[in-house]
C-alpha cells in the first residue's frame, strides 16, 4: 500500500523539477509498481541489490531496465545456504514479498521475533550472508551490496555528482549512506534507535511533525 503522504511527496518533488529516487529495502515488484503508477523514472530496491529504470522506446512504450548488483554465482550460493538456514531454524518464515525479490531475502521482525537472536545472526555469518535491519525487516543476502554502493553505481551510470544528492533515512540499513554521503538527513523517528548507530546523518530532525515522510516533505519545502 502506498500512503497519501508518499504520493504527495512524489508529486511535490516532480512539480519542483527535482528527481526523487526512492532507495528502499522493499522488493523488486514494489519498485515496478511505483515506476508504473507514479511520476518516477528510477528506483533502488532490495537494500541496494537492484536498480530499476523506466525507459521510453521510440514507439512511446515504456520498458523497465534492471541492473542487479548480485552475481549468478552469488545467487546460486544463496539458494543453497538459504535451505541450510531454514533447516536449522525451521520456525522462521520469509516475508510475504520474498517470492518477488531478485537478490536479497527478507524476514519480518515481528512475526519472527522469538527466532531473531544472537544464534540466528551467528548462523547468517557462518553461511556467508551479509545482513542489515530496518525498522520492520532483517534483510540478508550473499554479496556485499548495500544502499550506498547502489547509489554510487547509479550516479556513475547517470553521470550525477554524488555530492549533489540529499539522502533521507531512519533505519540501520541506511547507515552505509550516512557514513559515506555528504548530504544526509535523519527524519525524527531515527531517535527511536539512535544509540544503535555507529554513523549518524549530518542533520537530524526533531519532533512528531518531522517523522518519516512528513520530515522529508518539511525539510524539502524549506530549501526548494
């Protein structure tokens, strides 16, 4: 489901002749949905595992071009090691959208709360999975891609100056971007887990009015 706040933000940025590139842990299918129905041309999904671009052909038809940051060898190993992981933790359930993901895997934190503990993360490391957590999921994969590496790759492809980007985030899986990108903003709900971060954004917003998407909108309205 896409909230009205996100729709309003997309339209606001579009009307101000700026480009919004959503960078999310959501799956491939969700990215395609947004590109199909909203004025967005590019999106980064699966915690940086996939870059999707909307391209218009000469006949006017739109097609989607996908760039994956995971190799076939890594995909094959991921399938094998996922079976080993689920055999050791048979109660764990992958998130409903996992079937629509191309590179990473996802587990809902609330549904699997009793299984998500130190032994589980130790097993991920043993099976050579990289992992990160958002506010709702544990995302894991074979490979070392993350949101910053995908943003860097995207900028190389589009010939965009990395330092011209403003990145907004609130989750632990945003930390690689906070560490490396010049202009970063944390919306106010980052305070809920702020002690878990090793690298913080340059600007941190405060107050209920600056939570989640509202914080992004308020910040941009002050600078555009």
